[in-house]
C-alpha cells in the first residue's frame, strides 16, 4: 500500500482534471450521460494524493458541480437528487479515507522515530576525533514503517591503532537490537586485546554463536540462520595504513581527489555465526591511507538500494564526493545521492561509517560523531 500510495501522490493534478472532465462530459454528451462518476473518483483520488484540506476543497467543488446539475435537472429531478446523494456519500467516504491515511502516516512516523532512537540507544557514541582520524557516522531507518533493523557501527582506539566495525544483523525487531548489543559489546571488549583482525573476527563470531547456544535466541530466527555480516577495519597509529577484513559484508570505499574506489577485501569469508560452514577466516588486505582520503563503510541498505527500474545503487558511479573530504559532509552527500536514486523510497535501513585523516593544521572538531 505504501508503494502505491507514493505513486499516486506524484499526480496531485489528477482530481482537478477529473472534475473538469466531469463538466465536459455533461456539456458534450446526451443528457442521459452523467459526470457524477468522475466527481466521485476525483474525491477519492484527492484523498489518496493530497492533504485533508486539499481533499475537502475537491469534495466541495464536486458537490457544488453536482448541485448545479441537480438544480438544472438535466437527468430528471429524481435522478439528479440520487446522484447528489451518491456524491455526498462518496465525498464523506473520501474524507474518512484521508483521515485514516493521516492517522496511519502519523503512527508510522512514530514507529520510525522510536526505531531510530532505540537503534541509537544500543550503539556507543562515536567521538569526532579518534586517534589521528576524524570520524562520522549516520543511521537511518527505512522509509516504510519497517521494524527495527540490525545495522550497527563502533569505533575503538587500541594499542594496535584505530579499529572500526560496521555490521548488519540478520532480521529485524527487538531480537535484532539484542544481537546488536551483543556484537558491539564483544567488539568493545576484545578490540584492545586481540593483536590482529583475524583474531578479533573469531572472537566476534564466537560471541554470536554463544548467544544462540546459551541464551534465548536474540536473533529471533532458527539457529542455522543466525548470523551477521561485518566489516572490520584497522588504521595504524600514524593513520597511514589501513587493513580490512570482511565477513560477508559489502566492501568499503576510499574517496580521494574527487574519485571513489572500492577496496578489495580478498578471499570471501562467511558472516559472523557461520564459521561452521567455512572454519577458516580469510586474511586481511592492507592499503595506503594518504592525507585527504576518506574511508567510507556502508551496509547493504546503501548498495542494494534500487531505483524505479530495479537497478542497484553504485557509489562508484553515482556518488559525487565533497571537495574538502570532510567525512560528515561526505556521508550527507551519500544519503542525498541514494535518495535521488530511489526517489525517497527504500526497503532497508542504511548505516554509514566514515573516517578521514585529521589535518593537524585545521581546528579540532569537538563533540561526537553524528548518528
């Protein structure tokens, strides 16, 4: 219903056209033909495509036109009276539908707001400055009244450098939020002690498996289907080199000098919680991290966003980087680009985490990264 509703909302001119058509029908056709049906359709179209006031305006005009027709009694007094009564009933129904849609829209907005607030509550606040990096993040629920999703991100300063995590838990609802808290907790606990990303990935995988084995399933799905895709990134203490390890997660991007490139994550590795299918964990890939470059990590809500033709969004061709490389502005540009691609309609949540090498000559940002 949401998709069809959004399509009809693109044609606010339809009700007036139908009203004009009803008048034309009355003028150019025999007296036995009535335009009342078009007036009734116009009222319902206004209820679906416009606001309550807009619907009320169309309804008033429609009843006025029908009243004029009844006074002139083109179709006979009795017939005209019946048509007027039918239009009044159709108009009342249209106004009731508009009220119902307004109430539903308000309820969906409250659901989305609650979902986003609960999502942020289980995610740790991220500092604007972490080690030698400027950090930014953003989470946005799907446009539809979707259940709470399982997208997550976290950043930890460790003796091995700055470590970043972005992940996507299978499923939605409170079970997904519980799983998010388990993974984030395991990351924050183990990030400072595991000497490499492979060991850290194993710890996170074990946390997912243990949560399914020992507790009421936080994923709210069959144990065989409890998993989370994850991307782990480590940036050395000097901020010059980054290492990436993907556990079934979309690859990150490196944005530099107005160009976007995808970083190869190497050998495919199963998501967290599915090591029984492939016990080995692929190695990390290392890349230079030059000054002015920004690392961009996303969930599949970005890479699987579709346009009207069903084509997936591709940051390589669609994202226009901001000139100054500010990670917060880059994330804003990405969300705007995805919005233009999908025309505002998405089926999945989006989470984005970005980090750029901090320029010591610039003023130090304060506060926390935007969530």
